[in-house]
């Protein structure tokens, strides 16, 4: 499923909308965590590191601890909403 998502929905929907919305308002952005070396590295990690006690982003939180404020590490997801 991850491979299918990376090859279809991500480039054809999510990134396209992000790019169009920002270009329409003259904003230059860089989508986070899309360096192919990082994606390939993470895809090769064992599930025991990716999923810890039901927490899907455990490894990311461990890596970002001390770099981001605690409220950023633990806040709920916020959806990407496009106007209209």
C-alpha cells in the first residue's frame, strides 16, 4: 500500500495541490521528508522500529526530541484543506 501511495496519490494529488496552491499566492515551499534517500531508508526499516506500542511515529518523535517543542511532537494531525 505504501508503494502504491507513493507512486499514485502523492505525486498526482497531494503534491500537485500543494504546488498549485502555493504558486497561486506567490509562496515558495518545500514538502517535508521527500528526499528519495530518506524515503528509501525509512522504507527499509523493520516494522519493530516503525510501530512501537501502537504509536506509528515513535521513531520520528525520538529523532525530533530536543529539536522541536514538546507540543509540536504530541499535537494531533491537522488536515490539508484546500479552499473551495
